[in-house]
C-alpha cells in the first residue's frame, strides 16, 4: 500500500511540475486585433448637383388697358437646373448657403385677347437651416429670387423683363446614400415681384410653386 501511495504522490508531482513549466512558456496566441471605428457621417462640405421638377402658379395683372382688364390665367410647366452650396454641421444642426439657376417652361398659354406670360429661367440665393438625424436631414430655406418674365399684350406687342426683387422660401428632405452622394426632394415658393410693361401702366406679377427632386455630390 505504501508503494502505491508513494507512486501516486510522485505522479502528481510530475504533472504539477509539467503544468508549471508550460505556464512559463511564451503564449502562442496571436495579437489582439484593435477594433475598427467607422467615422460618423458629417454634412459639412461643399456640394454641387442637379435637379428637375414641376412648377405651377399664377400671374397678377389687374390693370385696365384699352377699355378692358388685362387678366391672364394660371401658369405651369417643367423646371430643371443646377445647384451649388456649402453646409456646416454643428452638433445636430446644419447651416448652409445655396445658389441655383433653373431653366423653366412656365407659361400661361394665350387668352382670347392674345395676352400671355411666360418665364424661361429663374434663380435663387438662399440660406438653409437643417437638423441632422445621421444621414437624414430635413431643412427649411429662404432668400432672394430673380428671373425673366416675358409678357405679351394682344394688339400691343411683347416685352422681356428681368425681375430682380423677388424672394423664395421652402423646405426639403435630404438623405446621404454614401459619404458623397446626396439625394432629396424639395418644395419652394418663388415670387418674382411686379413690373410695369410696354408703357401701359399694366403691372405684371409672377409667383409660383415648385416641387423638385435633387441629386448632389458632396466633396
């Protein structure tokens, strides 16, 4: 019995010694891989892009000429153009400045007297204020508007007038598909103001709404 006990104790000693020696050997495990952190998206930066949509509105013309009231109907048509701007993000808020130029096919058609009004281009320079929800950003916008208004009065002729005293206000929603590609939709109300035409005392005013889709590249 003593022999068996002595043998067991010796075996346990050998096992313990082997475990201690193994503990002293260098580890064969690979180095711990550092975690990779994806930087958060930021709206800060310059951007340039294009847009297209539909516009509709009315013409203000209520003056009397040659014994009749010059009254011209509503206008509508296609709009499309480009935009350039800059955003700066502060926390969740985004401040920006944008300018755009639009080609337009906004026209009233011609009434029974031969009167018509059309706008073939307009542009705006606006501030934007948005709230960022990661890659989503709703925003409001407003600023200065200008454009060209062509007026024809039956029996008198036509004239092109540059309207430079207008304004534009609106709102939109943008989404960053990637760190560089940003899409969105936008509504805008544009008022180009009034001007006298053809030395008649008739004042033509032009205001319209626009809904458009946008696509921009952010640098």
